[in-house]
């Protein structure tokens, strides 16, 4: 009788396997659609404008990728660029994070090996959208490890459209974050995967992913501090396990060794304070692991004695290590921290000591509207996601909460780090929406089953009728029957034991019923809540599409504005760089503020004095001092640097606010930090920055004012500045040491040439005549003035 039953029961799991296979295919198809969505929503910049590189830093990355694809990897590592930071130059291979360049170069080499003729520029333009799709899939994997497949799909779909990530990954935004965000999410996924499985294979992959992150972006220090914080949290809360050890120890050892191979990092991986937290937690982890090991070997008495010894030796070692670290850190003026790290720990540090960092707009603290702009409705879903992570709390979900908390803090310090907050907000929002839809659909399913079924929710063979509550009733009744059959021993239990059995039976049968009843909502409430969540998702999609199409698609090199007359396109930047490329000598040096250095080198192919790398504060301060000085003193500074052309950006005619006049106070502050004769109060009138008739004489006579407003009164007869909203204070003046050689169509870029030095003999004669005239005048004055 047993064989037929076994044979009949064999095909039973087939429907379950078929359902799982169908679910896997549907999940894979959904992920493909999410990847297509992530890629296509970032193509508005190419569709509306053209396939060009955006912003400033991407032009340097594009130029480096061109060099790599043309000359090879070995030439790239040893490339000394003499067209930047003249006369100092720059060693590119040792001062750049090579991850983005090597990735795009590999893609270009692969597609050309497959006989697909794509240019380097085309590959660079589309690298960010491609990795956005891959980052969405990595988000699915990470969220799935924490809260399941449904939450993973929801988080991936949200990340594919989140505006904060779109702002750094539109087509043409060829910056380090294009690949770094994927590396960040994938490293976190492998860490959580190792926590869940305890696999050394995933731990090794985690170290390799961390190495890719180190190659890609300086934000890798966020990873190497967040993961130790989570390990320490697990140890403190009593959640230590061998899986935690496997997840962390290989990352520190192998990851640090690999990070030291990146030239721009080098020995900083073991010498700077940003990495010390990982080493300290590494020591604590081994002490805890050793304690757990000897606890399993010794008796409680011997364990107590051993603990005393371990604590004594451990404290001595810790004091020694701390003393060494303190001595090492104390030798550094910044205590081993970089300027950017100190500006994160102390938001006022940059404005006090490093104005070059504070001058960058993306390093400013964000405003509340920027949160709504960049993450939109996710700000309201994140708290629900935190609650879902605590039901129940696991190592993976606790890591998600810690990731969110630290990302919220850093995004509040620097608007650029909204990019780090975006994946955390998407993951927590995906968890919240998945949990909410799970409760609502289960509630509607249960309520509808009650409406359409007249009898009880249990079928004749005792199987559930599709409702979760009936499953609880069936299982609880089975538990009661089983306990009653097992509770018939040969000996009659005592009254005390019968009371305990009754309490156990009640806890098994009653408590699940209460939990399920609490999770079931009325049908009307479930439908209304579901519709509200769908409407919220629709509003999010509309906002994301608008942000991708309008707010973040316009390249900074080509500007547009709308008026009653229609769309106006301002292509002044490329017009100016083309003029420099075709009308100046190859060896000519061009001076400008550091914002435009990368573009000038990449598009005009001319040598610049400073650029966006900002590694030498003194050199930048020299240019700022020249811009802040009178014309003759500025000419002498530029002439000493062998400068032939000076480029300034001016938006007063068309209303372009991000021009050099608005940036001028930062030039004064940076220049005054190195050269004390430049004082900011000299350029302010009663603490206000003005360019009208109330401006100070120092402001009206500095080089920046003259180069921007030269002949400006000829445009409208009044000289009205549309950006500042003032009529300029000094209108009719001439340039004696500079001559205007080119001004773009909308006056946005103006280029001046240094006049050659006058004949020195003639100058000496003039100087001697003027000095004799001045001395005679002073002598006559003394005769007239009886007090001298």
C-alpha cells in the first residue's frame, strides 16, 4: 500500500516548480524593462540637444580617455601633462581615479574589436546611462537580500528614475559618479550577501568590488567607514557570528592591499585617518572572535580567568596602538584628515580654512526644496521603510537603516552627497511600498474571499480556500489536535503541568490569529490606500520624467532659455573655444578662473594656468590675486606666468547668473588667503557686494571689473547689468595693458590679449621726467604748507 501512495505523491511539486519558473521569468523580464527605463530616461539630453559632453570635469575625463585609447595603458600611467597648471604641469596617471577612464576605454576597445565603429566621444556620452541600468539591477540584488524579491524590484524601479541619480548620469555626464554609484551599491550587496551566506567566495568578490570603487571615486572612504560601523553595531548588540567575521576580515586585508595599488591612493590607504576606523574595528573583531573561541574550549571558571588575561593584554595592546596612531596623527596639521573629510565632519571647516572647497556650489549645504527636487516623494516613504526593516530586524536590514542614517547626515552637509542618499532612499522606499502592497493585497484577497464564500473559509479536505486567515485557523486547529493527541500520556499530568500546557496551547493558537487580524484591513480602506499609493507613484514618475527632460538634460556648454519669442540657444562657450583654437598659437597660455580650465584644454587645446583639479591652492590664489588687482599689477602677474590671453565669463547682458562677477568674491577670498594685501572688506560697501555707483574704488578699478564691463555701456547706452539688477558704476574707461580681441555673440565670453611691454629706454625717460615733475610739485607743496 505504501508504493502507490509514494508514486501518486511524486508529481505533486510540479505546479510549485512551474509557478517558481514563471515567477523567475517574469522577474527577469521586469528587470530588463527596468534597465531599459533607466537607460532611456537619460537620453533627453541627446534627443533635445546633441551628443556632447556636459559640465566641466567630464571634459577632462574625456580628454584622458582619448589619450588612453590612442596611446595605451602604459603611456597613460606615465603621462605628464604640460598643458595644465603651467608652468608646473601635472602627472595624470598618479593624480586621477582611473576607474571611469579604464571602463570607457575597455568598452571602446570591445565595440571596435566587434567591428562596431564608435568614436571615443560616443562611448563616453553613453557610459553613464549604461551603468545606470546596471546600478538598478545591483539595487535589486541588494534589496532582495534584505527583504525579498518584491522589495528588490520596487527599489530597482525607483532608482532607475530618481532625479538625484539622473543629475549625475544623463547622457553626456561623463563623471566619476557614473560608474561609482554602481560600484557602491554592488559592494554593499556583496557584503550583505556574505553576511547572509558566510561564503568566502562572496567575501573575495566583495574585496574586488571595493577595489573597483577605489579606482572610480574618492567616495570609497564612505564604504570603508560605514561597513566597520555596522560590524561594530553587530558586536555591541550581541549579533556576532562567523558569517560577520568572513564578511569583514577579507575586506579589510585584501581590500586595503588592492586599494594601495591605485596610484592616487597609495599608502594613504594605511596612513590617513579616514581608514583608521576600519583597522580599529578589525582588531576588536578578532578580540571578540578569540573570546568566543576560547569560551567553547574552557570551563566557565577557566574562561573567567582567561578573560581577565585577554582583557589585560588587549587593553595594553590597544593603548599601544592608540599611542602610535595619536603620534602619527598629531604630526599632521589636519590630524591625518583630508580637507574634504574635515568639511564633512565639521561643516564650517571649509569656510574657515579652505575657501577653495567652500567656493564650489555643489559643496554647499542643500536646502529643503532640493530634497523634494532630488528624491521627491521618497522623503515621505523612507520612515515607513525604516519601520519595515525592524519587522523583523536582521543583519541586512540593520545595515540598510545604518546606511540611510549616515547618508542623510552627509547629504545635509554637502549637496553633492545627495547622490549617496539616493540609493538608500530608493531601497527603503521600495521596502515600504512592497510591505504596504503586500498588506493591502492580502487584505483585499481575504475580504473578497469572505464576500464570495457563504460557508467557512476551509474546504472539505482541510486545505485553505486561498485566504491567509483560513490558513491560520487550519494550522492552529491542527496544532491543537496534535497537542491533544500528544497530551494523552500514560501517566496523568499534575495540575501545574496542565496549566503550563494550557498556556502553551493558547500562545500557539491564539497569538497568530491576533497578528493576522491586525494585518487585515477593511476592503474599502484597502482599495483607497492602494489607489493613493498608485497615484503617489504616478506623481513620482511624472516628476522624474520632467526632471530628466528639463532640469538635468541641458549641457552647461550649450545654454537655452525660453521667452515669449520662443527658445533661445546660447552657444557662446563653444564659439569662444573655437576662436582660441583657430586664432591663437599652439603654445599660447590662457588664463581664466579655474572653473573653465578643463574645457579650455579639451576644446581649445591650449595651455592653461589653473583648472578644475584645484590641487595647488597657491597657484589658484595667484590667478585670483591678478583678477582682484589693478590693471598694471595684474598685467605684471600674468606676464610673469607667460600668459598671452585672459578669458572671462560675463552674463550681465543676457542675464546668465553663473558668471565671473558673481564668483569674484571667492577670487578675493582665495587670493587673500595667500597674499595678505588682498582684503575682502576693500571690495565691499558697508558689508554689501556692489557693482553700481556705490561700489568701492578698489572694486571699480580691479581687473575683473574692467574686463567684464569694458564697452558695456555701448550695448544699451546705460550699462544696465541684468544679473545684478544695477546700472554699473564706472562706465567710460579705457584699457592700457590689455586689448579686447574677441567677444562672443551674447557677450558671455570675452577674451583679452596682454599688450606687449613698452620700450624700456623710453619708459625710463618718461619715468625720470615724471619723477622730477612729481618731486618739484611736492617741493612746491611743502613751501605752501606751513605745517610740513
